[in-house]
C-alpha cells in the first residue's frame, strides 16, 4: 500500500504527535507529513490536506481550527455540533468533515483542560 501524504501549513510538535498517534499507533499505516505545497500537489498516492489551503487535486481536506499550531496552554473555545447523529467538537465551517478531528483527539488525549487554571466550587471540586 502506498504511503499516505499529509499536508499541513506548519509542522509543530502537536501536529507530529497526533498524526503519529492516529496513523502509526492506531491505524498502523505509513505516512509522511509535509508543509511543501509542490510536493502535495504532485503526489500521486493517497493524501490528506490538513490546512485552510485548497488544492484542485485533493480528495480529503480537514480544516484545522488552530489548536495544533498554538504554543502554550490557553482556554479554548470548543465549538460543538452534531454530524451523522454524533456529537462533535472543534466544529469547522468547511472541509470533508465539519470538525477538526485531529484537534479534538489532541484535546482529549492530552487532557488539555486539566492544564488550565482551576477555580474550585464551594465543595472544593
């Protein structure tokens, strides 16, 4: 099976981590991450566009919400919705699916919200 090529405008540690988790650990497929548009445009094998850029020969685009290119920990606006009778979050307005599945996975796997400042309620929770 040919290698999967994933295009992203910026390769960050968060991007590398979640793609490794998805494609290497879970799906167990070989992949390459690139930020070179020319490489993505000319690639003949399976590919995913994880960027706001649109290419004429793309088959699958997932629109990023920005979490994976940020640095540091800060409060996130988690837009939610429903898609195919499933609850989704990190909702986007375009792309092949209406949410950023990679940011959603990163948020859950990293337990991102636990790193934010915590204000306990009157019971100390």
